[in-house]
C-alpha cells in the first residue's frame, strides 16, 4: 500500500500530493519537531514561506530527520514586501540561507502584490540558475494568470490557492488544470480556528471508513487531484493526516463533502488584500 501519491508538474518535477503546512507553526522546537515527525511518518513535502518566519527551523527539522535532502520537496514563498520592493533575487537567497539549503523544489510568488510581474521575470532567472527546481504562484486568480501568460513563455508549475469543502474554489481549480498548472490547496481543513471539522457529515462519513473528519477532508482533496497541505503541530494529527491512502471515498460521499460549500472564503480575496 502506497503511503504517498505524487503529481508531476509541467516541467517534469514530481511533487508529493500531501505536504506538511507550517503557517502559524512557531519557530524553534515546535517547527523542528513538526517537520521531523512528518518526515519520520513518511511525508516528503514541507510548505513554508518567508513570512511564516520559521524557515530556519524547517531546515533544522529536515537535517535532524536524517532523510536525505534530495528525497524531500521543499516549498517557500516570496513575500509581498519583497515583491513591492523588487527584491526577489535577494529575498530568495535570504530564504535559502535561513533554510540552510542550496536549492528549493518550488518557489512561489505568495500574493499578486504590486510588482509581481517583475518578480516573475526575476524568478525565471532563479529557475534558470537551478536553485529553484520549479517556480509558481499563489493566490493568483485567472485574470492574473492570463496577464502572466501573455507576457511570459514560462507557465507557472503551480498556483497555491484557498480550497476546502467550505470554499472549494472549483472553477479556478478547473482552470488551473486546463492550463497544466498544478493546484495546491491552502487551509485545506478550513484553517486554524475554523468550523469545518465539526461538521456532522464528516464524522458520519468518517465513521464508515474508520477515519477522522480531517482524514475524510484530506482524502476528498486527493481525489480531486489537488496538492493538499494540512498543518498541525500535534504528532498524532501529523501522522493521521498522511494515513489517507488505504480508503477511497465513494461518489456519494464525495458529493456529501461537496455539499458543505458555503461560498465564503476563510482568508482574503486575492483581488482585495491589505498586507
Ligand atoms: N499561500 C497562502 O497564501 C497560504 C495561506 C494559508 C495557508 N497556506 C499553507 O496551507 C497550510 C495549511 O493551511 P492552514 O494552516 O491555514 O490551515 P489547515 O491546515 O486548513 O488547518 C489547520 C488547523 O487544523 C488543525 N488540525 C490539523 N490536523 C487535524 C486533525 N487531524 N484533527 C483535528 N484538527 C486538525 C490544526 O490544529 P493543530 O495544529 O493544533 O493540530 C489547525 O488548527 C499552511 O500551513 C500553509 O503552509 C498558504
């Protein structure tokens, strides 16, 4: 039984479909231990960002796990202030230095902040240097992608966007897949402090598969063909969130999860953000 599945990005790079998210995971031992626990449990994908302020601990967790660097897919992201200040190349090197790595697997523009067009040009240079194995974007709507593709020959490998049963973002995800861009789901469990996992329907479905509500939701994402980035700082949950490859949700159960959609975002709209 496979404990992971992968998706091949449009440049041939292979990304594990489940990754550990570390947004709001405190720098220091908490992040080091979360990353180590995940890697020991079989995760091979960690999703961080400059603005999470824990890149150094992610690097430390990777090294302490004993898993070879080349077996792990590491993503980090270019923050908005650095986009606006046209600092993409320096900011990228600073991220590498904090991670203690000489490359990342995926480097993303975190939000379409003013100046993202130049950032995309700079990221293509970073990609050409081999220090990012793939480059992509996050929180890009279809209109941002259309502008990008009008001005660049390089199609982003991925777009990391909000997606959960409450806000599936399905039209955008369908567009990404049609363009050959991998869709990555952020706040896949409804986010920290969210109400999703308390939905009775998830407990009811999970009981029939002997799985938790979180496992049902992660499985739903996998069956939609998206990359899913659950965050937890608890070892038991980190392990549980990868234990999703020994069952398949029926079409009726997928539809029951779809029915949890509220039409409301958990986070900011990429056309209206103030950070
Ligand atoms: N690109 C972007 O703009 C963007 C934005 C937001 C997030 N992200 C990425 O997406 C990742 C995930 O999103 P997120 O951190 O917002 O939220 P999330 O993964 O949807 O939800 C995290 C919450 O779920 C809880 N949880 C995790 N596993 C659980 C389980 N098995 N049972 C019960 N509760 C569980 C966590 O609690 P504990 O930690 O206490 O266990 C935490 O409160 C982030 O970490 C980050 O990597 C990217």
